[in-house]
């Protein structure tokens, strides 16, 4: 049994909105694309070892974030805004790869991870704007 506080009558209480559309859908789609691309790269396209490598596990944090990104949870957007730079950095390091196929895959990975970073940051910014608007409206309604 959980007890929930009724914040609608509490003065100064503000409900934090979720990330507004279309950002959750875009972030989820780009995350799925980066997961599929990362798995394909490390298992089939150009694995470090024949037959695949353990580096395919690098997509695990993305898989863990998928539900929160799709639901528009700002907490997930905040920690993913930090984690995504690991994927950008890995792609930048692998751009200087030994083979042309590795370089091409790294450029594609860089494009996907940079696009996901921009989407996450834009979604978080849109949520901040929504929150600021709610706070302003609630302050206006309480003062009148």
C-alpha cells in the first residue's frame, strides 16, 4: 500500500512534466538504431575477433535506457546526456581505424551517436521549457 501526497492542494508544489513529443519517440528510435548497429558491427560486419567479440556488450547501457527514453523520463535523459559521449568518443577513436570498412562503420556510428546526443539534449531542453511554463502559470494563478 502506497501513500501518495495530494500535490494539487499543496502551495508551491509543481508536477514535473515528462519530455514532450516528439523527442521521446525520436530518442527511442535512434537508440534502437544505435543498438542494432553496435551489435551488427561487433558480431557480423567487422568484429575484432572472428565470430564476434565481447565488445558487443557496449550496447547494454543503451538497452537499459530505452524504456526511460521512450517514456520521456527526464532522469533517463539526464544520465544518457552523459553516457552518450562515451559512444561518440569511441566512434572518434575508431575513425582512425586500420581498414576502410572500420573507418566507414566508425563514421556511421559517429553520426548515429551524435544525432542521439542532439536529440537527448533537445528533449531535455524542451522539458525544461515546459516546466518553466508550468511554474510561471502556477505562480500567476496563485497570485490572482
